[in-house]
């Protein structure tokens, strides 16, 4: 028996290894199939087309992406109108001073150098001025920090973002707890859909415009980071811990981000795509995923006919054949495995 135990452990490991090595595609297929088969057939709203000038990197752009949240707008204002002017003035001033000293006090022009070692006025100035500059920067900076960590109100919607090697999955605990799995689209497919390569995903996170969103981040394996440049949002996703961040999107659209913590071989291939839509479309999307709006009865096939969704427009329903309507196709396509090359 003493000899048998290690042999049994080794055998066990050998059989479990392939399963551990392939969590992505297996998890992806299982979840999406569950969500689509268990759910009543309600068409998802048509996917929004991404705009070239917002929510993604732009050609020839050298600054921060346009911001679509209040915090982002404030931060961008601070960058454009406070930090950049100050650092420009300092850089130009120091360069000019350096040029002037090198030229005016070169050996040929100034053969007998000054032996001055102290000058009280200059020393007071070069101590006080930097202190005043730092104080001027710190006031809006600390205000921004406080805004970023302000807890969201009770009307916030919670979304749980879970990092996996190497894709994201999302849970909607306020809407029935369904899960979506989001894998990067292969280049050709992204191109076909008119979306940016390395950023487009098969299943986008959908959020309503103008409603505070609380994002809880965590991870199933290693540390990832949930980052969305256009929202001024970045939060580490740590295994065994739940971190919280929040944002309120002010403009409908498609916004792209990516994992921002080195997390392994395919770290660069686990993008995040968030689609911000009107509340009524959000309700329709929730119903198409088999979820329910808070306070609403669970959506059943019988109830979807005339019943409004609590937030307006009744949903489009299937033609009775049980097949999804054509517009439902993009969002209900089963998740694909990350492209391997
Ligand atoms: Cu990652």
C-alpha cells in the first residue's frame, strides 16, 4: 500500500492535467449553451457599431482617449489644463536656463568663474516655488482620487468581472445571476464585423447609459486587471478577493479595454468590450439572456408576449417557431475558444 499511494497520486495527476490545461473553451461553451437553451427566446437588441473616434485607440492620436464618464472628464481636464501646461512651462524653463548657463558662462566668455556658494533669495525661491506647484496639483488630484473611490448609490447595478487565463467572464447578480463568457474574436471575424482587431469580443458586456455600474473584480487563476480607458477605470482582479470600482457611462456606444496586468502567455489577447445602451434596450438584452430586471417577475415564454419589461418597450419575441430572430444571432453565438496560432 505504501508503494501504491504515490503511483495512484501520479495517475490521478496525469488524468486531471489535460482538464486543468483547457479551462477556457470548456467553460465558455458550457455557460453560453446553458444561458441560451434555458432562456426563453427573446431577441437581443441589435449590436451597436463601434465609433472610430471614441472607445478605442485612434490612429495618430497622442493623448488620452475621449472620456465618457464624469470622473474621466474631470481627469482629462486635469491632464490637459493643469498637468500638461505646468510640465511644459517647467521643461521649457529648465531647458532655457541650461542653454543660457552653457552659453553665457562657457570658458571663453567667462574665464574667471564666480566662487559664490550661497544665495538666500534664490534658495528660498527654488524651495518654495516647487512646494507651491505640488500643493496646486495635489488639490484636484486628491479630489479625483476621492471621486474614484466614492461608493456608488443604492440604485447602482452590480456586474462581477472575473478574469480567467485568458478571457473574461461576467455575472449579473442583480438580474438573475446569469453569466456571459467573453472571448476575443479572431482577426478575420473582427474585420468582418467592422471592429478593431485584438479588442473585439464575441459576447460584450451590456450596461445601461446613465445608471451607476458597480464592478466587482476577481479572478479564477492569476492576477488580471479590468481596465477601460474611456471610463477612467482600472481595477485589479485578484484570486480569492473581490475588489470594487464603479462608473456611470454618459454616452451610448461601444467601448474597448483590455486586461492590464501581465497574466501569462495570452495576456494581450483578453480584451474587454462594453456596450452602453438605453435602459429599455438593456432590459431587452437582459431578457434575451434569460435574466430578469430587479423587481420584475422572471421572464417566461408565456409572459413575454405583451408584458412590458418594467423599463419601457416590450421586447421583440421570436416567431413562435422557437428559433431566435435573425437580429439575435450576434449576441447568442456560442463563445469561441481563443484563437490559437
Ligand atoms: Cu489577464
